[in-house]
C-alpha cells in the first residue's frame, strides 16, 4: 500500500484560513461507508442523524498556548520554542527555531525573564529536551506568555484564540486542536442530549506526530508518535451500556477514534485506562470500537485520511473528497465536516 494512493488535488483557496462567525454554520457531508453515497447538509442537521441510545464521544483536551517567543541570553538573538510533551520535573520535549542556535547548553529567556530555560539534549529527529525554570504554576505562566500554535497552512492571524478550542475543552495538554469538535456549540450539544444521545468525554492530548507527513513510500513503514490518552470509568461504563443495548458509538474526530480503538477489547467493550498510545489505523484495519465517525477533511497523504479510508474505503473517500472539491467545501482545521455512518 503506497502513500501516494492517498493523494488528491486540492485548490489552495479551499483551505479555510479562519473560522466561520458561527461554529455550527459549517457544511456537513454525509458519507455512507457501505455504498459510498454522499449527500450535503449543514452541521445543525447533525442531531437528526443520531438516535436515542447512541453515544457520541468527544475529546475534551484543551490546546496549550505552546508557542513561546523569546531570546538567547548569550546574544539576545530571537528564538521560538514549541512545547510538545511534558516529561515531568520541568522538562519538555520541544521543537526549536533556529535549530543551529539552540544546541545543548543554550540558555533561553521568555517574557522579560519570567521564564528561563536550558537546552539539555537533542533527540533523534532534531527535537530538543528543555528544562524550564519559573516561579508559580507552569501552565499559568504559559497561559500568559504562550501563543496558540495554529497549523502552518493557516496564514491568517487568529483573532480569538478560543475559536481554536472546542466549547467543551477541559484538560489542557494538546499542541493542536481536535478540530472535528470545533463545530459544536453548547446549544447544539443540549439538543443532542435531549434526543437521548449519550455524550461521553475522553481525553487525547494531540501531538504534532498526528499531523506530520508520511514520508515513507510504503504506508506500513511509517511510525506514529505516541500521545497520551485516557478513558474514565464513567465513560467506559456508559459506552459498554450503549454497546449492550444496541446503540451506536460515534467518535467525534480521529483522536477520539484512536483512543477508543486503543482501549476496546476484541469484543468491542471498553475498560478505563490511561497511557501513551501510538496506534496507526489504515486500510485493512478491523474496527472494534466505533460505528461512525464525525471528522473534518484532511491533508493528502496524511495518517488522518488513511484512518478515514480504513473506515469507509479508500475509493469511497477519494470520490467524496473529489465531490467536496467540486462543491467547494472548506478544508482542514477551520473547514467543513463529514459524517461517516
């Protein structure tokens, strides 16, 4: 299976540069995973496709303002650090720029001295391990000094950082938003709950590994980076009850899907668990946890379009994407949505 098999042509002007004025005003493509048939709706129609007794699973991770702009204390030269993963003890795995100026031993400063850091070592692949020194609570310092790390294909300045958070975000730790959830409003969630649909939170802290391009010619040679996720006892119990009663489990986003598939047994039932997972889902994978998926439109040749293709079939997905291009859907993080059932 070749990476190029998951390519498609996308006009640049279809990449959404900013969110819509209203979250739930986005378009919604319906894709029948068995027949490949598509139809076109709007996101506020979503409750009509959910049944009493179903469950939708939301990733409640909150994006950390993980982009830090500072300087090197020896020369005063500018430096940019992107927090990737908390290693404990004040140490983080990070991306840095310029890389040649942030070698082990480099001392960095942010926010007029409010936050100091030293580069400890370089990882394979170029990431840096950095130890931070600060007064108070680290996440509070980052909330003051950090900027939202929007994807590089978004060139427009984000006017309201909360628009890159879901309305139900709670657990800070992601470096990118679980974007399928950006379409929901609190009002729409209330309508869904009133229909008798269970709303179940899970947590997966999104890392850059989810979005890194697949550089191998053969899909199976690609290695996913691990990400922390958690299913609570309450969510596991609710999902197991839904499973026993014949309801459907619909993941909101590929992150929710990967969490559920990681912690479901072969019988489709769930256990409360937490830890780092690196599951890579591509065509040929046999799903055991989910019955449907709500997702955005993803980059060509990405692990995300491979996951969607595993669920609905590569040919079906590529035809649906071609239809989305023809109908001028908005793509990627601030773009429109697809519901696969």
